[in-house]
C-alpha cells in the first residue's frame, strides 16, 4: 500500500471484512476468473459478478496482475 522508502513501508496491509466476513480474493499466478469465482462464490460461471464489483469490462483484467486483491460481492449481490 505504501511506496518504497516510506516510513510506513513495513506496516502490513489491513484486511477489512465486509458484512458477511469476506475480505476479497488475492490473485495468484496462473489464476483465471472462473477459478476465483469458484473460490469466492462457489460457482465458476459467476465470474461476471466479480467483474461488476471490481468495475472491469474484460474478465481477464481481474487476473492480469498477480498478488492483486480483488473484491467479491456479498450475499445477495
């Protein structure tokens, strides 16, 4: 979160859980949108919901950067 050289560089990122206790998903090398949707939502065909929450048009944008944390929708959308 903080730039290299910042005095806060070594402060760990906080994870704030949403109403359902979800914190999002961290993109791993080799991940695909359907794999993340399965982990986050239990249904690989719901990848479009991840796109909506993260405001991306192309599903591949979700996994373009390894290590990035993406948001997942709470229950009911």
